């Protein structure tokens, strides 16, 4: 009987083995060309898991008559808005603007419901998202519609006429990956229905900055920049005769290069700003060779310029930073954004370093009626101050991080890994809390790990 039972088990085993031998082999990694049936994941929904520290931002503005309201644009995370001085932020353009890279934002002083956004960040480091034109909201950011300039590439600044929201100017750097005629300054007089290229230098030199004299809005200044991003390098600068500052006395109809006193060999990125308390005073942060680069000042409306500070700490990585901003109530209070945030109270002759939540700084906006209310952007996101930069709002409330990679391990619970731009390390978050009671805040689950930024 035992022998019969043993023979039966052997026969059954052979039959089962033969059955499975006829089946195709199963591989741990499926063919990458296989198409997964959408029904398999149709009920899945995306949700943000962080990290919650902000990502790089090169665009921000506040609402003059509503000092608690600000807008910010991330270089990959779209447009966000706060109504409580940066205590909380919410995305306002997801699904309406077809790119997450925001180059410039401005709000109309005469109608705060009107907001223009120029896409494509001008900080063309090695990771660049191409701009997709200009978008406009007429209901304070709730809805957006495309208003043109799809092919102008990266937009450095966008400025609205202080008394007429239908008039706006765009400083277009151009396509960062190739030369072309789309570079220059553009103007609309009908709220974005049509645009006119009012300043064209050449196919290689565009405009990166623009400033308006609020007391005489027909007086405009534009900073030029010859720039192109290539896989192995960046081109920043060109012949001095083409770069520098351009000025229009008639609302953009005519322009003249007004750069007497600038370097006469090579000029790179130029950022210009007007001292609104005394618009005869104009500042320009100029990329140039050696001590020729730095902060320039004009006391005669741009007719002549003098370098007032060529300190190296003001001009590190000029293609990436190299910006100047003037307190609208004090012609001698000048801020320069760079690796650090620099402030001068003597017209740029000397500077002190201002503490901020994160380094690699880009944009400063002052409330014109109370300049102690400011918003400042950097590679860690944006931060708001109500006391002239003595204290700042948090950056841990704006999940706009640029993640270079993302991966997950095979343990359970598993970890998600990713290096965030300008953290200097890898980050990880578990799929489940490591404790039974969970964290006080989801942000507590993110931990730094060995490794580098990218």
C-alpha cells in the first residue's frame, strides 16, 4: 500500500512539472515595449508626497494695494499664490499653463485682478525648460489664458504700465538652444491680443531685463544679453557694441543704446533698475571681464555710467544671478542677488550680507508703499518679509522641488529616493510611517541620505 501511494505521488509530480514546463518563462522585468492596459491603473490618483521645501524660483511679485498677497513662479513648479504673507501657498495655474517653468510675473498697479505671466526661466543653467509664451489672468489668478509670444523662448522680465493694464512689455532672451530673430523687447497695447517687437538687436542678442520710470511711463530701459545654452557649455556675452543698456523715451517706439562708460570689449548679462524716488538714477548689474564687471550707476538717466562696485562676491556666476533691485523710496538702498543676498545703503559703494532662508538668490520685489514688505526668491523657493528682511516666512510650505531623479527600493515598507536641486544630498521618504502613531507633520518623514545633489 505504501509503495502504491509513493508511485501515485511521483506520477502526480511528473504531470504537474510537465504542465508548467510547457508555460512561457516569467521574468522579473517585463519588456519595456509592452503596453499596460489602462484599466489596470484607471482608479489610481496622483498625490504629492513632497519634499515640501520650495524649488528654484526666478519670478515673484506682490500686489501693491493688497500687501498680504504675492505670486511666485517656480522654474518647474508653475505659478503659486499666497494671501497671508507666505504663511501658506497654493498652485493657481496647474492645467492652464502648459509648462512649469515661469520666467516673470507682474500684477497691474491700476487693476490688481490683471496678472501677466511670462514662461521660461532666464536662469539657463544645465537643466532648462523651454518657455511657451505669455499667459494672462483677469480674475486675480483663478483662470488663465494664452495671449501670445509662444516662440520667444525664455522671458527674463515682464512689466505692466503703472496706469494702463492693457500695456505691457516683455524682455525676451530667446530660444536658449539656438539663435533666432525672436529675441528682443515686445509690447502690447491691447491686453495681449497683439504684440509688436519694439526692440530688436540681432539674432543672437536678446533682452533679459526691463524697467519703467513710474513718474514718466514712456521712459523705458532694457538690459541686453547674448546667451545660449549648449550641452557642454553656456554662451554668455558678446560684442560690447551690441550689449549693455537701451533706452526709449517714447513708450518703446524708438530705442537708443545708452551705455557710455560700460566696458568696450565684451558685455554679458545686464540687469537694469530705476530708482523710483529719483528716476534720474539708474542702476545696472553688468557681466564683463575682470574688474570691468559689477554694479554700474547712472545719475543722468542713463546718458553716462560709472562702475561703483566690482567686488567679486557681487558677480559670481553672472549668467545665473547678476541682478540689482532698488528700494522705491530710497535711491541709495540697492540690493544685489547672487550666492548671497547683498544690501547697500550708500548707492552701491559698500554692501552687507543679509541673512535669508536659502542661498543662490534671484529676485527681490518691494511693496512701493511700504518697502519693508518684500518677497525674495532663491534656489530654495520664495520667502516674504514684513520687517525689511529681519525675519522671513517659511520655505517648507511650497512643494515645487526640482527632482533630478526618482527611485524606490524593494524593501517593505519601501523608500522613495530623489535628489532635490540645491540640497547637496539625496532625500528619502517611506511609503508608511516608521512608527505606529505617525508624524506630527508629513514633512517630518523626509530624511537626508548620503550622496550628492544630482
